[in-house]
């Protein structure tokens, strides 16, 4: 596939596969998941896959073999194989910004024979980051007064916050031992509330800040960074020394980091071919590496690379990210399921749904095709979710007895609190029982969503009033990892990244830009001087915004 036909992709016309899928959807609308399981005793075996530490059960999706065949056919008609080849190349498939989309290059093994140039570039920055991580862990990195750094604060927003925050929390069991206890914190809110609370708890002498910003121009991030710098200077004085000792920068813009005062040896570089929401694999992942150590971060990258290879080389019908993407297309476009819930049954995945909201909705929340025409199919569903136990007491009522069709992903580790942890986890046997409690709830909820009343004991059902009954027939997938560790989390994230790409190909949209995000920020920059009293209101504003400004300015 050349750059020319990337930017001039064929018109998205109704294909034979789409017609067949529409017909099959009509038939499926008359069937219940209970019937599908009754019709096929081998259904679980037919509609589940394992790849290394990852297991996908999609037997509770409202599909059969004919539907899977037609979904694969649709992918072939939309040239998914060629698009995958284009993704894993230098081609500028992000055509609106004239950039490649090469986040996969961030997790290439060292000395990659296939992509030696990119492997060398990435490794150069990673090795510098690893050296810093080892220095901090050894207690050899010191602040302006000579004291050892004990708290690291990541200042970022969007992909510079959501990814590192999610992964750091998810891998908390794998926190490495350091010379002095090290704590990693995250600040993203532009109103300063997170930072204000945090600064009251920290000591300037022992605090290091990471400014994570691809453009090094995001006003929210730089505002927090400036507040942090003023806090340090008030306590420690020595402006230049404080900035050079207490700030690390991660960006594509070395010149802007230098102008802000960050020392050259404290700067880590990104590349334009890395989208922000895909950047946790780069030095944006410094908080992750500080938490799980160099070897842990390397395992994290290796897990993602394993999925890259699986995605590139495996037939579509056996390809986990491809099937995840196609099942989402089936639900969204043929079963009219417009919302998708992420339901992890492990508290360490607390921030996983928030991370996927950006990954999926910022990528595929588009309505214009690559050929400039409006899409003819619905694109990204609304993605939401919560850790399972809280979700059960919040919105499962809607899932089970409400009026909305919702597709769900249930996520859980097979094992936790293994034998090796008995030496340092108090009451480990009780915690294993609690893990089993979480797993039993995970299985029970997906079972009830799928089968409804048929999941109940028949003697119980005979006496149930209608308001205590369940329709079921809500499709879901269950993703299990053998253990939630750096390698398996890398696999899991990469699966969702490639799922998003698969769907973008089917919908014929560019998943790598985010113009809908940019304009709101530009308008905010126009309004800020008015609120700060630096400019009279000379903008042509709507009556609502003008009225709200009047109240906010106390006029």
C-alpha cells in the first residue's frame, strides 16, 4: 500500500459482507444467547482463544460461525492486511498531520534487524532513562540541597497522565525496593487542586518533578509546572540550580525544555510519530519504570511486542486484537449496541477504563472518512466502566434490567497472591479467598447478563415476580491474564491499541489525529485573558458564554 492510496482510500460503500452481516443480524435478533449455547455443545471451545498469558472467551457474544466468517470477509474487503502492513512501516498513515504512527517501534527489541534505525533511536533514549531510574533507586540522585530524592511527581495530562497512572497503579505489586522509600505521584488537573493538596505533604528538598508534554506547550501542564517551580524557589531559592536539579522533561521539543530551564542531561525525547495516547511505552513511561524498575519496564515492552507480532502474523480468525475489533464492529454497526463497558475484577486495574476512554474515543470518535466524505456507519461506541465490585453497586442495575443494550469486557487475572508472595503478604490465604470471591462475581455477572432468567434456579424462577426477573442476552467478552504482571499488562494494552486500529480500518477513518480536541483549547486561550483581566471582552460571543463571563467577572 502506497502513501497515495492511503490518503485516497476507496469510498466506503456497502459491501457484500456488510449486506450478509445485516441479514445475519436480523436472524440473530430473534435468537437468545441461551439458544446459541443449547445449539452448540462446543461453543466455548469454538469461540475462545489463548495466546501466551492471555485468554479471550467471546462465546457470550451474540455471534455464530457464519457471522465470524463474514466479519473476517469484511476485514479482507476493507484491506485490513494491507493496512496492518502500512501501520508497521514508515508510511504516513496519519495523513492529516503527515506523520507515521509508529508507537510499535517504542517496544522493538534492541538491535532489531527489521527496523534497526528506529530501534537504535528508541534504545538511546530508553538507556538514558534506565540510567536515571537506577540512579534514583540507588539513592544517588540528589536535589539542590544534597538530599536524596524520595518523591517523584509526574505533571502531565491526557496520554502523559492516563497511561502512566494506569500502569503504575496496575503494577503496584511489582514495586521495586529502593535505597530509600520512593513514592510516585500524578498531577493533571488544570485547576491546581491535585498539586495544592500534594505540595502540602511533600518536602521541596526531596521532591523531583517530571514535566511530561509532547508539545511542551500544553497550558494545563505548564501552569502546574510553574506553580511547582515557585514552590521550590520559595523554599530553596537558587532559581537555576533548583530548576536543573528538581525537574525532568519529556517532550519532542528540546528547545522548549531548554528555554524553560531544564538541563540538557535531564531531557528525554519523543518523536512526532508517537501519538500522545500511545506514548506510555516511551520515556513518558518514566513513572512506570521508577515503580517497577528497569527489568520490569523491559518486560512491559516485551509483552506489547509479543502482541505486535501476533497481530501482524496471525490469521484473522485466530487473531485476538482483530477479533476484538470485529466483535466491536458487529455490536456497534449490526446489533445497534452503542455503549461498551470495561469491567475489571481487580482493584489494580482501577484506571484501566479511563485509559481506554482516551485510547478508543479520541482515536475513533470521528465522522469523516479518509476520502473526505461522511461515514456511512456508526463509529466508536461510548466507552465507560469501573472496577467490578463498585460497578455492581452502581450501574449493573441498568445492565441487567434497564432498557439499553450494552456490550461488556470482563477482565481478571487467573492467579493472585501466589506462593512466592506468602513470605511477605500477611493473611495471604485470606486474600486468595478474596480473589476467588472477585472471580466468582466476575463469572456470575457475565453469566447473568448473557442468560438472564435461565441462569437462575428453576424452582426460584417459578415464584419470582416480574420485577425480579432478567432478560439477559447482553453480549460480553472475558479477557483473562494468567497473572497481572508487567508482561501481561503490556500484552493487554497492545491488544486494545490494535483493536482500535482494526475498527478504524473498517470505518475508514484516521485514528491517529484528534482535531476535535484542539479547537476547544484554542477557544479557551482566547477567553483566558478576559478572565485574567488582561483584555477587554472584544470577542463576538454567544449570549450564554457572555452571560457566564459577566457572572465570573463579578460585573
